[in-house]
């Protein structure tokens, strides 16, 4: 499918959403540049389990330190 302009996407939004629901991916462009994609929403297949990675991730001791050479960027 050829990308659609932002103007066309605004005026044909309901139709584009219906096409996305049928499985099509619609690319929206600003001028000649693709900037967004309309796709059907698919809920996650498995529910999230809070704490599932407990004990598997560590945060480095120096996580909050500003790297050398970046002093001018810190607040």
C-alpha cells in the first residue's frame, strides 16, 4: 500500500482504522517523509507479572554519576 498524506489520514481516519483492523499497516507521511504508522491494536498475549525479573537485574553503584566530559550538562 502506498503511504497516505496527513491530510488524507485526517479526512479518511475511520476508513484507515477499519483497514488496520483487517490487518493492513497504513503508513502516514508528511510531504514525502513517512512519519507514523496506523496498525491494529493487539493486547498482550500473556499478562505481566510484577517482580518476574527480581534478582536478575542489578543497578551499578555509579549509576547516578555524571560521566567525565558531561559536567556542563548536569543540573
